[in-house]
């Protein structure tokens, strides 16, 4: 008996030891110390380039300049992985402005690692998540691997070079030949004389690196294929046998909920003897499976174990979700469906920029990206013009966010090398990411203004063969006049080429996608003028309606939060210096120019400016939803960078640029969309409002609708109606039209709506309008006008101001004089201040108001030594952009103050106005200007004190606003009247 127990114990011990040794072994090289050295004298420009598959024995061996021994001594930085040269050595050569701190050339990453003696007899590989751009991998000074497909995983078999039981040297030679730091991915770059696809210009090891030991037969991949049968999947197992002899064995698998040991399904597959590669597909049914969705991201894990007939053993797992994403025709309207329910996608384009290193996120930042998108009410993000990072998809799976992915750099040229390069990158992307439930759409090219080439259709079909469960499209694009006459056609077209899940044909109709990348600068009343005039509503039902890039409006990053992050972590990298300089410039301006009471800190200002973009995007998303035919709306864009892409609705640290509730309101699944047709108008004028139901929760039936109109003094009017709601896939529906609105006084008026079932509130909504008073003020006196063009006189007439025109220099009896852009002949004379009648007149206690040509007048005033003028700065537009902000002052009486110019100031903040700021450091600033990413702030409206008088200097485009004839131009008229009224009071 004792003998039997001993034998049994020895048997179990042997089994335990055998299983333990047979488990795959892994060494994470990422957390080791790596020495980074810039090999500035290395030759690389004339290299030949090799695409996979490569025969290492035939490749040239590029040793370090100075020989291998130099790597033990030379070191520019000690790093852990991932790491880019720009993260640690930006500007090391002495210049860091703009992109001048970039390093182009060869860098070495070197480390040593102890390999266990138990690895003897194993197959050993080094697995890379990604690098940029070319990686030459050396083990113990021998070339072991080579790859040039940036951003994608690859593996090097290093079995013959690794010495188990000893310390081994790992050296990786990275070549960074070029690159961009913005978003451009269509211009091919040069590697010497070779044309290569473009990508971001950060060079390094851009993902984790691992050493893996296995037996010679092993599981190399599991692909989980989702099916229309929601609780079933096809598991595609790929086995590899690298031995000379064939081998068979048994593959067992279990499916369990993520973070649970409970087995939901299991099975066993007997594999007959094979050499090379063997693929087996197994249908797996889990009747009680919880479905994956952005609201309920339930995940499962497929655990598989391979045991060969020879006793080799390998385990592999793959995480996945039960879900099905498709296009369905619902009563003649093509729509997206997720798990059998209609879904309208709301996304933003992410260019793949991250702080510090430039190109990859920490886990904390990746998590923040997902959670910020959800806080804004988005249900998707786009990897745009650049391949995504797997850590982001992992967290999107866990936290619940859909994804759309492009490989980036697929567009340029048709050389044989580029064709093979971009195909390989596309297919690697598909293979890497195809089991992520969060990923639902592949796109090959962003903005191809041409039809696809034959090889690109071949690539689409090859990608679809690798993953037939997802939608793949050729392009998402805008239309110039030479491309389909400037708009997406409602007919079949080659550029519409796409493939749908489990359909082998390439479709040329069914996907209507058009870009409107440029923004208007601010929300305008023209964007909604009634049920028949809804901006960005397209009544197209035969196709999926996608707006692939919408409304770039440049705004500031959250500089104060970024500063705190940099100071707390000590991480600088390639971009921190620029953000700190911007913060300092804005902080100084707020303090030095009297804006601290309006904006207590820098963050208050950046959020106020960010709200302009968030509000615009929210209202246009609302337009898209209420029309009910829209399927996919994409904000231009997601994150910004220090150099460009300032239209991001979050900054590079993934901080939302404004209160997330602004956009989240318009993205919620159920609410009342209240649409005022004219949000800015003169006091006493009347407008109308319409009310829609946004309904993604299948609310239907008859309900009571309560409508209340109020201002700061309380309720103005109200009414109660009964409305019917359709529900189902009718996600946007008008309930009532033509509600009349008229306020009692200047200021904001609010219309509130409440949908109720008896006393239970089902949905709510609201909108605001701004009433502006321009009635003649009895305290305003007649003003003098000097402007031979007549433009100022026209403005004054429109604003109801009493004036007298003067053509040449003569005694001016009025106390306030207003002038246009051109300095009038005969009115100004002399080259010294004391010889100038204008300055003399102002210094005696009068007021000069300059309403156009502020830059020219500033030059003149500097010549007269009245102020210091250092030039003008144009406010750029779209993804550069900028905006005005105003503090409380009588010049802006009756108007919103202590704010950025938002929709109330649409007549002045819009991108179709002449917008600029002035460098006038000694003036009293009333309106400041943020422009692009410059490390300074400018002034648009200022008061200059001269003797007992003053000059009101305005760079605002009052003329353009007033001459437009828009009702919203009442704000410009009020500002003009305020200038003159303030001047009249001050001159008395």
C-alpha cells in the first residue's frame, strides 16, 4: 500500500513537472534597461529595401559605426520600451522649434538578457508589437531579423542564435529616414532615391518586445469569427509544425467569460499528422452568452491547448465578444445594425498622436481615450490615416467603444515596392485586429480623389478573405470639382467600392460618404432654418449615409491640465516645451491685460474657447440625427498636437477641451431636440422653433408635450400639446413645427420642452436665443465720420446712428469721430506727432473710433509714438483656427461677456470674416485673440489713452458682419453703437 501511494505521488509529480516545462515561456524585454545611441555617421540613404518574406542569409549586415564594441560604451539615453528617439532626444542637436528637433537616421537600442537553461531545445522567437521604420534585429551580433512595415507586429526566429543558460546581447538597429508630424499620408516620402509610403516621423521601437520559447509544434493563431447567429462563433485555429517530420495531436478548447473560470463551452479536435501549417474551423455555440455592445461590453476568452502525439504542449488564448454588426435594408432605408438593433455611429478622426513619445499611448492614456469618448457621448472613434495600437483596441473591447481603422499611407504611387508594401501592411492590420469585437469597419484610403486601381480591388478582396466578418471600404472622401463634379453621386461609382460581411462581391453602390472637413468657426443660424432646411441632413435612403470628416474648428488644448501632468510626471518628450510656453504666454496675458476676473485661470479660457467647437459639433450631430436618414457622423477631429490638428475636440493628453456635457447632451439616446430658427436677432423681432424627438430606445405612443418660454424675469408663455411618437428604427422625428418665439427684453430667452406620460418625464430639451437691443439711445450725440469710401457711413446708417461726414481736414465740432480703413488725404499731415491734427484733437479729450483697417492705423499710431505696434497675426481657419474672447466692459454692454465668441457672436467669429489680432502691448485690451499654436496672445479691441482723450481701436470685421444683412449682425451693430456711446460719455 505504501509502495502504491509513493508510485502515485511520483506519477503526479512527473506529470506536473512535464506540464510545467511544456508551458510556453516568455521574457518581457520591454521593461529591461535599453541603451539608446544615435549612430549619426551610419550610412543608410543608399540602402536597398526588402519586403517580407526576407531571407536573412541574403541581407547585408550593417554593423554599428565604429564596430560592435561601441555599443557597450556609447549611450545617449537609458530607456524602457516602447520608446522613440524623439521622446528622449528631441532637440538634442540644439534646435527644438517646430519640427527642427527631429532626428533622421540610424539609432541603436541595446540590452542584455539572461536566458534560462531550460530553454535548450526550444523554438525561440523575438516578437515585436511594432517599430518605425526599419528594424534590423541582432542577437549576439548576428543578424536575426529584418522588418520595414511600420506599426505592425512581426516575429524573428532566433533559435540558432540564442544561447540558453547565458547572458545574450540584443541590439536593434532602427532607421528613421523621414516622416511627418501632422496628418498628411498621401505624399510619398523618399528614402534616398526610393519612394516609400508616408507615416508619422517618430523613430523607435513603438510597441512591446518579448522573447518566446515553445516546442516546435504550437498554436500560432486563433481567429474568432462572429456570425449573424449572435451567440455562435466560428473559431479558426492555426497550428504550426516546424519539425521535419509530420505530427498530429489533440486540440482542446474552452470558452469562458472574461475574468471568470466558469466554462461556457468546450470541445476537442483531433488533428491528423501535418507539416508546416494546419487550419481548423470549429463552430462554437453558447446559448446563454451575453452580447457585446458599447453599453454592455461583455467579453469571453477562448482557451486552447495543443498536445502533440509526441507530447509537445502549447496553450494559447484569444479574447472576443459575441456580437454582429451589419448593414440592413429597413423598409427601403439602408441602416447599420448591431446585435439586431439599429445604431447611428458618431465618431471622430484620431490621427494617432500621443504626448511625450508622439506615437503610442500608455495604458492610462489609452483608457482615458476610451472613457473621454464615452463621456462626450460618442460610440466610436476612427484610427485615421494611421494604423491603431492594439492596447487601444484591447481597452475599447473592455470599456465599450466601437472602432473604424485605416492602415495609413496606403494612398501614394503605384511602384511595385509601394504596391507590395501597402498590401502587406493592410493584411497585417487585418490579421492582428480581426478578433476585437470593438472593431467593425476597415477603410483602405482616406480621401482618394480617384477611382481604385485594379491592384487595390485585389487588396480589398485579399483583406476580406482574411476577415470576411467585417465591412471594408475603399475610401472615405471629399469631392473636388474634377472628381464627380464636386459631390458624391447617387449612382454606382468605382470609388464607392466596398464589401459587406460574408459577401464575396465588390459593391459599387450602397455607401454614400462625403467629407466637409473645413469648419465654419462657430455655430450659425443658417444651419437650421426649419424642417426643410437642415444643414448636413441628406434624405438618402438607398445607401448608407456617412459624413466622414465634419467641421474642423481650431481651439486651444487644456494647457493648465497639461502643465500639471508634465510637472507631476516629469515626462517631457517632443512636445512639452511648446505646451509650457503656450501656457505661460496665456497666463501672462490674462494677468497683464485685465482678463483675470473674466477668466480666473488659463483653464477657464481654454474651456470657454473649446466650448465653441463642442457646441457646434453637438448641434450639427443633432441635425444629422433628427433627419433620421444619417448613419455615420465623424467629427474632424479627435486629438490635437503641438503643431497642427487643433480642431481636435480633445487635446493630445485626451482632456476634453470643454465641459463634456455640452456634446454629450446632443449624443444622448433619448431627448427632445429643440431647434430655434434664428438664435440671434433684434429685440422685438419674432422667430420660430421646431421640436423633434431623438429616440433610440423605441419609445412609442401618445404623450403630452409641455412647452415653456422664459427669460431672466420668468415665464413668458407656455402651451401643452399631445404628440404621437413612432419608435422602432425612427430615431429622429418631428413632433411640432412653427412655435412662435418673442422675448420681452434684451438677453437670453429659453424655450424648454418636456415630454411626459402623465406625471412621468420621458424626455426633455431646450434651446436659447439671444435678443439684442439697438434702439436709439438718447444719450448718444451726433458723431463725425471721415471715410471717403462711404463704408462707415453705410454701417452707421444700418445701426441707426446719427452722423455727419467730413471729407478733408477742417474743424470737427463733434466729440466722437469714427474713421474707416484708409487714412484720408488732407486729413492727416506732417511726420511728427505735434504736427498731426488727429492726435491733437484726441488729446484734448475727444474720442477717435477706428472700425476698419486697424492694422494700418496701428502703423500710423506707432509712427506718431502713440502706441507700440509689432504687427498683426491673421487668425487661421479649420484645423489651425483661433477665436476671440471678451471681458466685461461698457464696449460690450448688452452682450455676453467674460466668454469666447460663441454662437451669439456668429456674425464676427465665423471663418468667412476677416479675423486677425494685433501685437500692441501697451494698449488696454478688451477683446483678446487666440490664434493657432503660437506662444503669444493678441488683441482685437483696445482702448489707447491719449492725453485727456482716447482711441478705440477695433480689428473686428464689423463691416463684413453688418453688410451681410443677416439678422445675427445685430450684435455687430450693437458693438458699433457701444463704441460710439462709450466715446460720447467719456468725452463729456
